[in-house]
C-alpha cells in the first residue's frame, strides 16, 4: 500500500500545530529544512494579521493591519539577526553551529501562538488574549533559539532572548524619540 503524499498546506498546518504545542522536534525539523523559510514568513504574517484583527476594536479600523504585517516581518528579521549574532558569536556553547537561515526559520515558527490574538476582537478579551499569546510566544522563542543554536542550556537561550530584547527595546525607544523630536521640530 502506497502512502499518499501530504499537500503543502497540510504540512504547513501540521507544523503550526506542532509549533503551538512547543514540540522541540518541530523546531529541529524547520531548522534543517531550508525550504521552510516561506512557511516561516507565512507564520509571522498570519500571527501579525491575527494581532491586527484582534485589535480592531482598540484601533478602530483595518488600516493598521497591513502596516502591522510589514513591521512584524521587519522586526522578525532584525530579531532573528540579533539573536543569531548574540547566540552564535557572543554566547556560543562548544557545540553551537548555526546560520542566520536556521534562526529565521525557527524563530518564525515561534510566532505561531500569536495566531490566538485574533480572539482579541471579542470585547473584554483583548488584554488577556494578548498577554497569553506573548508569554506563549516567548516560551516558543526560547525553544526556537535553543534548538537553532544547538544549546544544551535553556538558561543560555533565555539569556540570549533577554539580551536581544533589551537591545531591541533601547533601539526602538531611541528611534521613537528621534522620530518624535523630528515631528515636533517640523
């Protein structure tokens, strides 16, 4: 009896479910699968779309959704690059062997829990859904980084996340201040 090949859509859906379940083997799988980069982009875009829909009541309209997807993709690439550099060059373990593509693929899939943010459209649920998604995504990010960098230590992966987050937060604050200063000067 021959097995029917799985469609690309069913593979993608299955990977998303496994990523949401924090299945370590999924992160190893997408780390090794160079063709999974398109799926990782899709996950980040879907997660961002869900966030945009989930905040329609807060932001009043659909205009912010497309910009949100664009910025989610940009910040994902920056975040992946930053965590790759910190983890592979500043804080490697002896067995660490990774490249930027591996980090992109694994961290992209760590955005899967963000898809639940679509539920935030329901009145009164936005904050709790977004907080739940953020914590879930953070745990997935730590797993993604640990697997992409071949770490044995989860604590080291947490450290990489924390350092990367602090650097990104400082850059964001400085950028926002510069933009506000420029806006006020005009």
